[in-house]
């Protein structure tokens, strides 16, 4: 599993697509976008939003989740399970409570995380590449593994205890014991998916986290904060990709704007190499036009996999 993190607009989606494109030469890859914007659709120039696993090339599949639809479907499934289990219609006050959960702040992240965990648990791909949402939300989604796991663990314990009491009560009444507990089975299933995802995410031999930054002052500051946040949640950054670097040949351009931009980038690049040099794995140049479509992705992929342009 590879996760690309960073602020919005720096090139996480492009790098995710480029890595997936490169690796698809020798293994089956799923590239998954967690961004609510249809960014992978833009990069691949193909409408894939909310359509599940879409095959772009042999071995290369992409997913752009429609979280709103997934949440609505999930809420309806909950209602139907209540009807099936208890053989009754849901009281209006309970249905209103269930419907209100859609507005919970963490519902989008939970739905997206559940989808990520579900794909990984199926184990159908050799590599999973996750394009995370802008940095703050991305870290929250990463930490959600432990939060959701602890939450499900508590619910499972409570349900197991309730089942024990139910069995004792039925024995005392001489009633027939219930063989299956649908709620408990559902919790076991969720727990299994979350555990699989968490185990892979924390295994350095199976998971890698990369930051995408640009040669700008604010990007450097954000990266310093990111390293601290990664450290605080027990994750180690695998590398940094520096994107949108003006190529050296631009130095001959007489435009004052370009000259000044090159000067600013050189100062920032020197600072990046000084602070994060050991983590920088690739320096990707700024392209004449936005890299889109398979041709553009292939160009980015070449730089990403080969270390990009040299910086001296």
C-alpha cells in the first residue's frame, strides 16, 4: 500500500496516477482517490466518479468513490437490517436519529475509510495506491484506523455481553436459544476489515507514505508540520516528491518574471535539500502544459520512477 499525502493542488493525484501507471507493467494495481473532487477523472480524462473499479489499462484499475451515495446506501441498509431483525417498522424518532447521522462531521471520512479497508481486505490487487485528501483531512483519515478499531472493539464487547445475558434469560424462561446474532456478525466483519487495513498500514514492509511538496515557502512549512504529525501518530515518512520545479533550461529565459521565479525556487530548493534532503526521492519538473491523459501520466511516471531532474 502506498499513500500520497500533502496539501491540495500540489500534485498528489498526479503522482498517484503516475506510480500506478508505472507499476501496472508487472502487477495488478488499484489507484483509489479519497478526494471528494473528481480529480482522477480529470487526470485520466475519463468519467470514473462513483462507478466502482474502472479498468484504464491492463492491470491498472482506478476508483473514485462517491461518498455521498455510499453514505445514503449505508443508512438505508441499516434501516433495512433493523426491519429484518426485529420484524417491525422503525419508530419515527429512531428513524430521525439515524437520518441525522448523515450530517456527522466524520461521516465522509468513515465512509471513505470503510471503502479503502474493504478493497484492501479483498486482496484482489498487488498494489493499492491511495490519493489522500488535503493534508489535515488526510492525517485525520489515517488516525481514524485506530479510532474506528477501538470504537468497533467496544461495540463488539458490549454486544457479546448482551448476547450472554440474552442466552441466560432465555434459558431461565425455557425458550429456544438464538443461533445467530446478525449484529455481532456485522461487527466481526467490520473489525476484520479494519484490522487488516491497520496491520498493513503499520507494517513498514507493506506500506509507504510519501509527501508531495512544491518549491515554495509555505509548502516547506507545511511539510515540517507534517513530519511532526506523522511522528505523533507513529508513522514514518518514506519519502518526499518535489513537484513543479522549473527545469534548468529556463535559466536562459529573459523574462523578469521567470528570472524572479527561478530565484525564489532555487532558494526554496536549497532549503528543501538542506532540511529534507535524505527524504527527497524525486524532483519532478514543471511541464509546459498540465499533465493529463495517458501521455501526460507516462511523462510524470518517467520522472517519478527515475528520480526526476538533478538538483545542484
